[in-house]
C-alpha cells in the first residue's frame, strides 16, 4: 500500500505541474518534439502507435504527422478490458473514430488490429531510469510486455519536461521505457540498465 500511495502522490504532483502549463506552452512543446530529429529510423511498413491526448496531456499528433510523412503506418489503442493489454488498431489521419472507454476516441471495430514496432506512451511522470507512472490501470505496461514477448519494440514516453521526477518506485509489473521525448530533450534509455 505504501508503494501505491507513493505513486499516487508522485502522479498528483506531476499532473498538477502539467496542468499549470499555459496552452501556448503545450502547443510549443508538441511542435518542438515533432521538429527534432527522430531517435529511431522509420522503416517501410513500420507501425507506430500513439494515443489521442486527454485533459492536459502533451499532444502527440504533430509527431504522428511527421512519422506518417516519413512512411510509418499508424495505430491507436483500444481498451479490451480491465487487466488486459490494449489492442492497437490501424489508423490514418481522417479515419472515423468512435468514443471508447472514458470518452477517449478510438478506431472503429472494423479497423485492423496491428502489433506496433514503436509505441508512443502517455504518462503522468517519468524518471531517467525509464520508469513511468501512468494513470493506474497498467494498460500500457501490459501492452509493452506483451509486444516485447513477440518482437523487438521501442517504447517511447512522450511528456512535458516538468513531468520528470527523481525516482519512480517500480514493481515487477512495470515495463521500462526505451526513450522519453520532451520539449527539452530526447532521453535515450536503451543502453542504460
């Protein structure tokens, strides 16, 4: 319970910092990330999944547009049920979306399920060891773990620099990030342990 309380406190404090950012700061941060060189090579047929931002999350859409222009195929998550990994469905700009759980827009059930090569992951806070705190349900941890069991992937957190914390307490269920993309820098964690 102490670990969960600690995570809840870190989440609350980081989200308060995120919420305090001005709208123009949010837009500028998303554009800065999209305009920076990519920390991985976009290969033909590569699938990149992202998320549609909710509340004051950083907007990954400028980066997704860049990735699509470079030839990546896109996907968005769909919640399959509590305690289950997310399903990733193919998505292209302009595709119809439907409201899913918590009103988050997601691809229609007719969209093909895919296994992404790169996941852009939302988060409440992160540290420089590659650990993150999400919103508490563990969907992205389950998804990253499932995908890593079947192929090499890159899990990249995308966030505002103000969401960084000194240390995220982790459990065996938590999946480490390979990269964290902020408006200040690209943090490459692929060679650290």
